[in-house]
């Protein structure tokens, strides 16, 4: 499995590269944004670890360029900042996950395993529930003649709820299946993304609702059913 690490702190990059190699990964290093972009375009990687603050070209610009070129390699953003705006900007640009520096080696490896595991899963093109159609590959949610684009985690969460239609999806299930590991710090993120999905269903004027079963989880309800 081949990983690209784009990090301008040479000591950190080399240390993480050594850890990845010890875990059996092939690790390529780049120390600025332009070099990282060239390597990402030239080879097929299973995962890209990308720092936001980079010389020559920042990480968000690198990520945006890759997504415009339809390169869907999972990207884990590294940032020294913990502000919510930085995380939101990265996710909006197409990042799959983020990790704030300094970080524990075990957490980094867990996130890499989660991203590469999800990439290897076969994905159906579309899923339906009530009056909505979720195009998983395109990240597009359609209701009648209207459509909106969803973020990656929004797609994964809605797919999970559609796959469990008629049943509950707990916060633990979301964290395990979407974030890829069980971490209490991610539980608040579930509520945030549920709010995002509700707003997009409202934009589409869909009759599908996301119901909260307090203390238990969430489920989809088809408000158009008789």
C-alpha cells in the first residue's frame, strides 16, 4: 500500500515516513505543496497525508486541484490549528478526514486504516429511499428535478441510514463506519453532520425526514408514505 506524505517539517515527515514503512506501507515524502502536487498527479496512491500550511502552495489549494482533476484518492489533512473553520474548509475542499498536530501515532495509523479500508470497498452507484436518490459516486442527492451535492461524510452517513432503513443508526455506528474508529471526540460531529443533511433535505423539499430517537440514534422516515 502506497502513501504520499506532504509535510514541510522535514524531521516530522521523516519520522512519520519511518513509522509508515515499519507498518509495511510504501511512503513517499514531499516537503512543499508544489512537489506534493506533482507526486500526487504522477502516481496512484492509496492515501495522501497532506499538511495545510505548506510553502509554495498550501494544502487546501493542492487538495482542490486534485479534486478538480477528479483524483479521488483519500486525503487526510494535517493542521496545527484546531479552529472549526479550518476543519470545515478542508472538508469542503474534498478532504476525507483531518488530524490536528501534535497527534498520537496510533491515531494516525487508525485513520489511515479507515480511509484505505473504505476505498477498497465496492460501492453501489445509487441508493433510494422515499422520494430521494443518493448517487454515491457523484456525491449527489436528488429529489424530483432538484439536486444538491453532499460532502463525503454526508454521503457516508446518508448511505448508512438508507441501508438501515426501518431501523435505527446509533452514534456509535456512525463513528465506527464513517470515521473508522471509536472515539468519543467525534460524537458531537455526528450531530453537526445530521444537521447538515436535514438542511439539504429541506432545500430539496423532500418528504424524507431524519428522526432523532433521543439517547438511542437516528432513523429515516418517509413522510410521503400512506
